[in-house]
C-alpha cells in the first residue's frame, strides 16, 4: 500500500471526513527558506525540486489536475466528502461554569 493510501485510510479511521491536497508552490521568499532545508534534511530530493522549481513558483496545470483526480478517487474509495470542504464545524464544548480568573 502506498503512503498516501495509508494516510487516507488512517484519516477515515481517526474520524476524518475530508482531505485536501495541493501541489507545493515556491515563491522566491519561500524558496529561500525551503530549499536549504530540503538540501539539509532530504538531500536525495533536492536535485529534483531544484529542477522543477528553477524558473517558476507553480507547477504546470496538468500536475495540479493529476493531484486533484487522485484526491477525488481516494475520497470516493474511503467514503469521504467530495467537492468543497464543509463549512460547518462541530460545536465547541463549553464548560458548565466560568472559572475564576483570580
């Protein structure tokens, strides 16, 4: 099983209802921090990232579409919400009484 499938399955098991992914974009200010981090922590990935992002901040549209299609298939497979992320949030539990500040 691929790592992305394991994470999606774990999301469902943990009670998650929605998952989203978007390709990384690296504007110059972000690249100045991210690339040195990548070179230090994940040197085996650095060359590929430098090549992909050498003259652009955003990856090509077909790559975005491929990621979107993959996420749609995974949401369907695991019975997650499709389309946009739900805007409703579960109610925040409220304490029965206000605690004293002093």
